[in-house]
C-alpha cells in the first residue's frame, strides 16, 4: 500500500524500501523523495482506504506505524514489530 501510494500520489523520483532488525525489533521503512503532504490535514479528510487502513492493519498485527511527511521533500512510513 505504501509503495502504491508513492507511485500514485508522491511524484517521487526514488522510492526506497528497507527492512532491518534494530534492537530486537523488525523495522520496515518506505521512503520517497516526492512532493510530501500535510499528514494532519490528510487524516481529517481521509474517507477511503489509504493511510488509515495501513495504520489499522499495523495496529491489528501488533505493530507500531508512523508517517513523517514534509512538503517538498518526501515521506517516510515506518512499521515496527
């Protein structure tokens, strides 16, 4: 879902997907260098699948989920076990 959103919305030149073990936890990160967005504003407007469903799926699986997005510099989505 995160990669799909990058392709559909971010206008990114580069998408990086990484997976690593850090301090005994599994960390998956999807980063792009796209246009970014105001996450707080999107949360208010979101009525479809997208970001809300990713957050819910992570929570259902017992994972933490975070999004950091800066307009003009891209977005990082991180899921941690």
